[in-house]
């Protein structure tokens, strides 16, 4: 027992001794000073004992874990973490622990100070113009920091427009001139801490509405856009509200930066007040506009009306729309009726009534047949227009229309008497005379009917004969009947007779071979239209005649007849009879007219366009002129390069400029010619002169312009009309020449007319005008001409046109076929030559083996051919030399290179013919040799085939025919070698 007690005493003494060495260790151990917003950490450990201490805050509360506090423990320590320190975190913190019953405790003091900082200090600030603006920036720290401001390198002081406040810099009456960068510097000297910050200041201009939205009236169902514009700095943004409510419907499209508001598919509920709001940092501006949605007018359906004449009818039209539409009534295409009784017809009254709808009444009293029509009601407002038609049908008694009271007929003729009546219902028509009702069809009468909706027409065909001529020429009663009444009309049938003679016949526009007659219709046409005139004319006692059949209206007062191909300087006795379907007048209108003497041809008028379609050529066409009594032998086409007066229309030749000389060529039997080798984009004066035995006509010049030439443009030359040209003497511009004299240098191959002429009858062509009928009839007179050769003057100028080869613009169809055939034959020859070289077989082998057997005959033949060709060349050269000497003596007129005649070519052709006759025996000999030898036959056939196929091509492929000749030469050479 005593031993156990002793052990306990010893253990307690040891324990007490051990606890005396325990202590708390703080790291850090001295007072700490931290800035607000920073962090703080401290460790508390029990030395030599595994005891976990605890931390207590300045309020004596044990520190627990939270969002700003953290504790990390070990076997004998605890570490305290304080995050984002605040001023209330300052104070004394206690750490304690109990070791062997003994309380250990240590404290540490934590001070919190405000760190130097700038608060409410935006780097970009936008004060409003013309205000006392504050540049916000507050310096904060412990102790209180000092603050200074700088602008453009200058330190700002309180005074004048500046006032430095603890929370910023005040600038009085700020303007855009104050824009820039301001610098604030804050400093705590005892802490050796400072902050510098730049603040960009941009003065703001509040929005000002410059283009407010305008009041609009959109149409229902349409799209429309309102616009709003405002100025400000920075640029304002836009929003819209309707009656104070935001616009959320997807039909509303707001352009936030452009200011427009688009409304799609406008509804009636879109009417209201719309506000445009322009905003920026400086403020807002508003503008309003009222919108009224318009609804296009609509008309209530209307029904067609039917009434009888002399009754009353009311047509009612009802219209709706926003705003209420105005209504009008109109008949057919007439002008709309005015309100109230109509000034032109008091039977028609229009009245209007407006309420929720617009109503318009059209009242017609004492109805007449002419009141029947389509009546149109038209509704109109700002949104549009709508129209509806109603048909008014009036039943009325028969009325006669377009019915002549007198008709004509004659013996052995069938003619209709017409009677037309309209009414509703459609009337029935019957006929009768004093002899009774006409109903059945017989030899005298037949009835034909033509009917429409309201119109009935009856045609009574009357056949006059010897058996009824005493009864048919009488009064006929036409009766029209419907349910509302009956009407009669009397038509008298009279007997037509021949007309009287023409009232007057005059002549005009005389020429050597024509007389133009102007015939006035007779004063009495015999009851029916004059449809012909008979014209008899004579130079002696015997009259010839011609009949002129006239297709004309009754209003035509005159008929023009042209008698052509008459004898010059001859007096004609003329009788003119008028005729109708009954016959010719018994008397005639007589007159005597003399034709003029033979003269030069009348002027030639060019009718081709003055603008050429080609840069280097021009097609000139002209009207064939009157001959002047003598046949036109030729035309002289003359042209020259000219300069025109500026700004003059039509074009005129400038006489003060250097103009070219006339170039001329002769054309026969045509009224068309082509001028080639012209300069592009150049003015030319062109004139055509007609020549007869008397001389040339007066020129009628025309100025033309050739087309501008482009590099890629192809020049096309007329193949059918190549023109030899020659320079002619310059004519004086605007000269007046004697009409009876002509330039004999332009006459060639002329003939003198024998004045003894024979007369024959021919047809006359008729031409009708409104008040004057022109009958262009050709009373043909066959001119018996006894030709005599006129002196050949200036033969070079007036030689016939010489056909010349023209350059082809492409390959003809024949050329293409020839090329294809030639290629096929060449391919066959190449294949055969290959067979000969490789296999010693084929046509080539056969031809060569047989041709070589012909001996020296082929050699002689080749020599003869070459000699013949040489002889031909020498003969041609001789002939050309002789022609050149002859031309040099006979033709003294200078000519251009293009003015070449046909004579030399004709001589060449003749020489070729003569020479061909010379070498013909050799050709026959060659043909005999070839015919005797089978190989020759085959070779000749092959040669002819090649020549024929190649001859289909044009001159551009002229080398191809030599292939066949080459084969012949090869054969001959082979013979020579043998």
C-alpha cells in the first residue's frame, strides 16, 4: 500500500515538473499593421506539447471558419488566416491553450489602415456641355492623402473656372474646348505612397431632334416607314413608343442607330401617336407624330335594273372606308354626274347621304331608250379607288335607224332595200306595198334577215324585169313590232338612169408623153354612184378609148387620171363620159390638149438613206424618173468627197473648204449602184443624172456619211456591182443649167426617137385620195423607135459595167464539198502508195508498170504541152502590147486605175479562143493515146475526178487542181525513164 502511494506521488511530481516547461509561440509575435483589403496570417503553437490552441477575436469570441476566415491546425498549432481585411477587423487577437491544467495565453495587436486608392474615378468621363461639370475622382487612405490636378501639363488651382473638391474637379460652364486628358495625383507622404491616373474628358452634347417624324396616313395592309433624325455627341440612339407603350410586335422594325420605324402589313389598330426618343449620355429628346391608318373604299354589291320607257328607276350605291369615300355616278364613258338635277337633263337627279357609310342615289324619271347603258359608281378616298358597274336595261318600242327613204334599181337587176329598227324586246319586221303584204319568195322578191341584241335589219331584194317594171317602182312600207308598240316607215323605190356627163374636166402636169386629167363628178349621177369614166382620145378622126373604173367614196369630188406613153408635141382631142351600173352618159365632156416637146429627163431623186451601213462602200438607190419623152439610155452616178457646214441641217457643202472632184460611172437598166473604196466616217456628195437623146437631167445632189470603221470590222464589197470609175470635170455648185441641153460627155449608145408613133389601148391604175382621186393609169403607147447610133463621145466614161472578181468573205458550200472530196482522194492515194512501198501491190504499181510501157510518146506529149503553154504566153503578150499602143492613140481621156473597161478583157478572151483552136490537134492526139491504153484510161479518169472535185472550190484553193496534173507528170517522167 505504501509502495503504491509512493509511486503516485513520484508521478505527480514528474507531471508538475513537466508542465512548468510548456509555452505558446506566436509567429509573428509583434504588433502587425495591415492595409484594408489585404490579408493577414498568424500561427500559434504549443511548445513541446501536443495541444491544439484556439484563437479569439477582439470581441473575445472564438474564431470560427467563414468566407473571410480560415484555420489550419496541426498536432500542437493553429494558423489563423484573415482575408480581405476591413477596418472592423482591427484589434487584439488572443491565442490560448491548456496544458496539464495550466492555461497558456498570448495576444497580438492587429492594426488596419486604408490603403491609398482612387474611388469613383472612371477613366473616360462625358460631362454635359454648358454645365458646371464635375470630373469625379476621390482619393482615399490613412492618413488622408494630398491631391493635385493637371491639364495639358499645367497644374490646376482652385479659382476661376476650376474648383478642386475632395471628390473631384469642378469645371464651370464646360465646353468642347475643355475636352482632353486630365491627370490626378494622390500622395501619402509618410507611407511613401502615391497614385497617378489619367481621365479622358469628352464633353457631351445632348440630342436635338433635327428631323421629327411627320404625320402619315398609311394604307391598311401596306408597309410604311417613319424616320426621325437627331444631332448630338456622341451620336444618339433611337427608340419608339406608341401611345406610351413599347412596340413589341414583330411587325415593328426599329433602326436603333438610323432612327427609322418600319411597320409591316399595317393594321387598323396601328393608328395612334408615335414618339421618337433620341438618347445619349447627355440626355434625351422626343418628337411625336400621329398616324391614321387609311382603309381603301369598298362598295356594296349592286344588281342590274330593268324598266320600261316612261317609268322611273333608282340606282343606289353604298361605299365604306377610312376616311369615308366620296361617290360618283357616270353613264358609260361620259363625265360623272354632278350633285342634284343635271343641267343637260333634269330627269336625272343625284343625291348623297353620309353617315357611317356614304350613300349616293341616281334617280331617272320618264325613262327613254337612250337611258339604257352601263352605269358606274366610283368610290374614292386617300387610300384608293373602287368602281362597280350596274346595267340598266330599258324596254322600249321600235325605232328606225339607218334606213334610207329612197332606193334605186334598174332593169334586169337585183337590188336590196334595207330597213333597220331597234327596240327591246327585239322588233319583228314585215314588208308590204299598196298591192299587198310581201311574204312569200317569188321571182320578184326575196327577204333576208340580220338580227342583233336590240337591232333587226331586213333586206328586201327586188328583181326588176319586163314583167314587173310597172309595179316594183313604188312605195314600200316597212313595219317594226314588239310588245311595246309598232312603227311604220315608207321607202320609195325609184328607177335609176345613166348619169350626166362629168361636170368638168381639166388638165394639169403636162409632159411630152403624159396628160393628167382632173375629172369632176356629174351633177346628177342617175340615182346610183358613178363607178367609171370612159376616156376617148384621138390625134385625128379615129378615137381610141379606155375605161377607168372608180372605187371611191361618195364624198370624193375629183378623179385624177394620167394618160401615159403619148406622142410628144401632139394635140389630142379628148372625150370623157361618166358611167354607173346602168350605163354611160349619153353626152361627154370634150377638151383639146397638146403634149409637150421632148426634153431632158426629169430630175432623179435619190431615196437611199444618207447614213451608210459600211465604212468603205455605199449603196445608192433612186426613183426612176419620167423620161421627158425619150427613153432613158443610162444613168451617170457621180460622187465626191466634201466638207459640210457646221451646225447646219440638212447638210450643206461648205464652198469655202477644199472639196474633192467628182468621180462618175455609168449604170444601165438599174436604179441601184454601189460606191466602193470610200473613206470611213467621211461625207460624200452623191448625185444621179439620167440621160436620154436630148441630154442629161439636172443633178439633185445628196450628202451621205460613211460609217466609222473599227479595227475588227470586216469590209464587205458588193460582188454583183463592182464599179469602174473615172474622174469627171468639177461642176459648179448651185449652178443652173439649160434644161434642153445636157453634158454630152455623159451620153453613150443613145438612140434618136422617130416621131411617127402608133396608138394602142391599155389599162389605167386608180389611186384614191380623200377629196381628190388620183388614177395612175398607164395608157400605153407603144413607141416605135428607129435607132441610130449617136457619136461615141468619151467612150471610157460610158463603157458598160465590167464584172470584176470580188473578194469572198468565206468559203462557199461548193468549196467545202471540194475540199472534203480532195482530202478523201489524197487519203486513198497515200494508203495506196503505202501498199506499193511495203507490199509492191495496188493501183500505183499497176499504173506505173503500164504507163512506163508507153515509151517516148509520153515524152513527146509533155514537150508539146510545154511548147503550147509558152506559145500562149507569147501571143497574149503581143496582143496586150498592140492594145496598149492603140489605146494610147485613141483614148485621150485620163482615167483612174479603177476605170478599166471590158474591151481588153474581151480581146483576151478572143485571143484565148484563137490560141485554143491552135493547140487543139495536140489535145486530140493526147486523148487518142490515152483511149488506146487501159492504163491511160484509168489515169485520165483519176485525173479528171481530181480536177472536177477541186474545181468546186473557190480561188483560195486554186493549188489543189495541180495535184492531178502532178500525177500526169509523174507518169510521163516514168515513161521517159523507161
